[in-house]
């Protein structure tokens, strides 16, 4: 879908995602070396065998048919694969909950669309929700699988994160381009409920996650930088 082009253009992937954190935290002087390392680690570029869109079906054989569900927000092209017969949604990275245990914000590039994607999943009759990484919820430790009643709780916690971030980012956008970015980001983090476990940038193992979310939110709700 919307993310397919990054497979054939790794430079674009770096420029649009990974460079944001380095530029705002370390400055442009580190970009060239980091980009070279990223491109080396990304391996060869290639074209996907198939580009899926919302509603497509992926037939795995033996009666396993997965429906493609477009879930934008984490990224433009995030999707889930829904096995309706078993009530299983393989959500990948699309709904990262309260992120990992290090206290960074989840990566969300478009908060309004992210909320819509969560609402779409909440309306689905699911028995199992599967992720790529071990994301945590407010009262649940990190896990790659949520089952039964855990699913609704996890999704509502994820939605609450988005709602609060939208409110805080709208408040923080006034004059943000003239302030140190770290100051603005820490202000947003400080406004989140303490029980959510988010910590200042200097204490995060993955501050690039937080920077990406806050920066894109600023562009969505305020002025450019």
C-alpha cells in the first residue's frame, strides 16, 4: 500500500522516518554517517511481488484466507491481516499501545487516523490480536498477543494515548519552532498521566520513537519547523 515504495527506495525511508530523530536530537552533522549505516544494514532494494489494498484477500491455502485491513496511523500504509473464521487479527506494528518498557512514546505518524483505525478494530469480533513487538498497556505488561477481554482494554488504552497526545500537541504548538525541540517534547511527555509510564527523552532508550511522534504531531496541528 502506501508504504510499499520504501522497499525500493531505502534512502526515502531514512529521510522520512529515521533522520527526524537524529536531526532534532543530534544535529545534521550526524546524518550522513547514520544514513550510510542505515542503507548498508537495509540490504538490497527490491520491488514487492504484490501490493495489497484494503479488502484484498490473501489465500494461504488449507482454508486460511486473510483479509487485508488498512490501519493507517502508525504509518500511512499500516495494515492488519484478518482471519475472520478464527477471529484473529495479525496487526503487526499498526497499534503499538503504550510502546515498549523504556518509557518512550509509541510511533504514531498520524494521530487522527490512528484513532479511526483503533475504532475500526474495536468494532471487529476478535478473539485474538497479534503484534510484531511486545507492546504494553496501562495494566498489562508487554506482550505480542492479546486475547478475549484483554483486546478491548488494550485498544482503549491505545486510543487514550492518542486522545491525550492530540490535546497536548495542540496546546504545545504555539511558538514551538522558536523553542528547543527537546523542551517541547518533554513538555508533552510531562502532560501524559504518570501511570502511563512515559519518561523524559534523556531517560529513554529509544528517544527517536518519541521524537518522530511529537514532530509529526506538531506538523499536523501547528506550524512547520
